[in-house]
């Protein structure tokens, strides 16, 4: 499991990458880590039996898809990536959300790869 923090315009994005062998494992991980204080608990997974992107109330396609893209572009499988957003600043707009969720997810995947901890 790898954790990463990303900030843009006073919004904090806490990102966690973890192993998930099945879609059920991914959903269980998200349920166990869901923070009611976060404005959004967005996530994506790629497993043998599921590929899921969940925006958790963000505008459609602005959170789950960029998170999923970070997994797919880096060939990460059997994994779940949870991004928890804590809003403290101005609205980011759809484009800003896509960039922020995508960047936070990509940075977490890169940190995991750099640490040699890519879901060992």
C-alpha cells in the first residue's frame, strides 16, 4: 500500500494505492477507508473481474476516469486507487478536477514504482 498527498488551490487530495485481487476486494477497501469528512471519496480499480471508475458525486467523468487512466496507462492491475478530496479553496471546474484527480493519481503510481512498492 502506498499513500500520497497532492494539493491544488487549497484542495487536498489524499491518495492511496492498494492491492485488490477482485472487484469485491476493491469495494471492501474503499468502504473501509471511506472518510465521511472528505468531500469526495473517488476511486478506480483494475482487477481480473472488474474495471471500475467511481466519481462519488463529482461531475461525471471528472474523477473516476482520470484515476482509472493512471492505472491503465501504467499497466497497473489487481489494484485499487482511492482519492479523497478535502475542499478548502475555490471551485476547480471540470477541467481543473480532471487535471487534479489525474495528477494526484499519476503521482501516487509513480511514487509506488519509485519505491519498488508497486503492489508487491
